[in-house]
C-alpha cells in the first residue's frame, strides 16, 4: 500500500482534496473536496443510496436539517454521554484520547504479529496456511491474547466510567507520549464532543443549539411522520446522508477523523425481539456491499464492541485495512428502543406503531448501519493508489478506483490537434456525455495523456487517430491492463454502458 504522505499529496495535486481555507494556513481536521474529489464522493454516495434505498422496496430516504431542537440531544443522551476520555502529557502539553493511546499500543503488537506471519509465509512457501499458523504458533497466539486482554480491560473500564483504571492501564503498559517520549500523564477526563452554536438575534433571547453529531436523530424524530405519510409497514428503514460535526480532540490521519464530515446512515425499524436476527442480517448485507467493490476480502474484518454505546445492545464495526492498519470504517448497531422511547419521554408525544399482525402497539427496535462517507473515500482512495514498475522499467502512478466510482469514466483523446481528429473526438464526447462523465484532452503526447488519466483513475481512454477517418474505428485503452483494443466507433457507447452498469456491481449483494 502506498505511503500515507503520498496519498495526501496525490489527493491535493490531482484535485481531489484541499485543506480548508488553505490561504489562511488551513483549519485543523477540516477539508474541502475539489473537482475530482467531489465527483468520487458523489459516486460513493450514489452507490450507497442505490443499494440501500432504490434496491429495497421497504427503505425510503429523507434529508433532515443539521440544526435540531436542543432537547433532541438531551433525549438522545449526547449532552450527558457523548464524551471522549482525554489525557494530557505534562511535558509536551499534548492532549490525547486515552483509549486511542491504548489502541495504538495494541496496533503495534498487531504489527509484530503481521511480521511473524509474513516471515513464516516466506519460510513455508506455498504450503503455508496463515489461519492455522495464527492459532498454533505460540508467539502469535501470545500476542493475540495480550491484545484481547488489554482491549477487554479498556472496554470494561470505559463502560464503568472507571477513568482511574484507564490511566492505570496506560501506566502499566508504559505508554509514552509520542511527542516527548515521557510518561508524565495527567488524570483522564471526559470531554463532550458536540459543537455549540446559537439561534436568534439578541443575546438574551438566543437559544443554545448544537450542530448534529450524528444524522440518526433526524431520522428518529421523523419516524412517525415517514411511517404515516409513506404508509410504511414494519420492518422498514429510513436512510439519509448528510453532514455531522464533532469537536474531535485528536483529529489526525487526514480525512479519517474530521471535525466536519458526512455520514450515510440507515435506521431499520423492527418488532421488539427480532433485533438480533436483523442485526446479523445487516452486518452481512453491509459487508457484501463493501466486497462488491472488489477491494479484496482480506482488507475487511468485523470487530465486535466490548464497550457498548449508551443506546446499544450489540454493536460491531466493519474495519478496513487503511495504510495505518485496520480501523473502523462502518458501524452496525442494535440500538434497541432507546432513542424512540427517550424522544417519547422528552417530547410527550407517542412514537409507536400499531402492528396489525401482532395486533398491538409498540415502540419499534432499531438496527442502524452507519458509515462515514469521507472515511469510505479514504478507504477507496488509499487502496487504489499504486506506483507500478512496468515491463520496460519505467514507472507509473495509477489510481485503480473501482470503475463504477471513478470521477471520470472515459477520456477522449484525438491523437493530434489537426486533420479533423478533434472534430470526431468532440462529436464522440457529445454522444457519450449523456450517460457518462467524460474528459477531453488534446494536449501533449498521447503517452503523457494516458499517464495523466491513470493518475486520476479514469478507467478508459478512447483514442481517435488517422485510421478512424478511414474505417470508423478507435482504440479503447484499459487503465489497469494498459491493453489497447481496436473497436468500431459506433460500438463505444454500448461497450461503456455494459462495463459501467451499476447493476453488474450491485446485483451480487
Ligand atoms: N449514528 C451512529 C454513529 O454516529 P459512530 O460510530 O460514532 O456511530 C459512524 O459513527 C461512522 O461515522 C463511523 O464508522 C465513521 O465511518 C464515521 N465517523 C465518525 N466520526 C468521524 C469523524 N470524526 N470523521 C470522519 N468520519 C467519522
């Protein structure tokens, strides 16, 4: 996998992501999506929306506002419990999330494990069975047990709000400040992550609000509106994508942890008692969605939560192998009836469903799938970016994005800027642009133009040359294999439609 710094610089150089307000030296953990980034992001969002809303007759979408009545956040528990445990290093004056320090410590052990496995794979060659090795090699088993013990204790201490024990754990593991190398730590304290703001013109009458820290609450407060107006029958889901805000203290790793980010969430309302089976089903469905993009099953794993959020009776992350290790990409949570019940209590309004099959009223249970759009962007982008050495010894940088997500699907390249070739190219572009995002490039030698498109992730290049004028054929070049094929000019549209049809990607889920 490509070096992380290279990923960040490639994202900037090729117009995917810029630091926010860069002319003022940027704003920490806030980013702007540039011309290619916004297209990739939109394609990821559409891919999610199509699979969740369009392909499920019982899931509908909404777009709730970012600002909500402040009682929402009392009811949801975010005012009281949406905290991160923080610890300061007294020498460097740097602030850290205590749980992240411990998790990073475990990630280092995991690295050692990976090295042992890689060494053994080399030693045993083809006969090597990594799964067997992981469960039988004493050193690797020991590493795994150590990780499990540490994470279990961390989870239990956080669950019990035993912050003293979190500090003890950091001290026992002899974790040092990455900046100063010292182990001179303060106590662990809780810090609320919500951004506050005000609504209203005068200081006296202004109302304190929060920027939403998750999109989910916009769905809960609209549950009955949607159920009634959409005549929805349980089980059914409500999906939405939109901005969320968190005053992350340890915001780092580029767009992995941002202060302003976008979520794609779906709340699935089910009869009480059936949540476990729906939870298992949504875990699998969401994993299949990820796998449909072809980024390798070995790059995903489930992580079941030890520490459950205040609203959940089960929770798991789908983790992805980012350049800095396996980390959470998506969460699947069995949220019980906590949110709807709590909104009933705080609002005094009933949020219940009459189930004709059970012949009773109840507050539904909820299974949620929640994925960060920016984090998904980072997963796709970091996986796709490669430096390749070609057969002739030259190198190329290529962004092997799943074709269905690529910002530009096809580039039209007239071989030269004369002899009527640009006119044919323009006409082809005008035909294709109704169905696909098309780029046109006539500058520089064609080899350099191919490299430019490779770096942008464009899966296909169509070259118009002098032969096109004679026999109405063009070449189509494949980004990944770099193979070129001669095809009829009037077949281009049909071939692209087939290759880029979202159905071919999503129908196996
Ligand atoms: N409604 C449930 C919820 O918000 P979460 O695990 O806190 O659960 C869900 O967040 C997803 O949102 C995460 O899996 C991650 O992909 C994304 N996410 C959370 N915080 C983020 C941040 N600061 N920056 C970018 N993405 C974030």
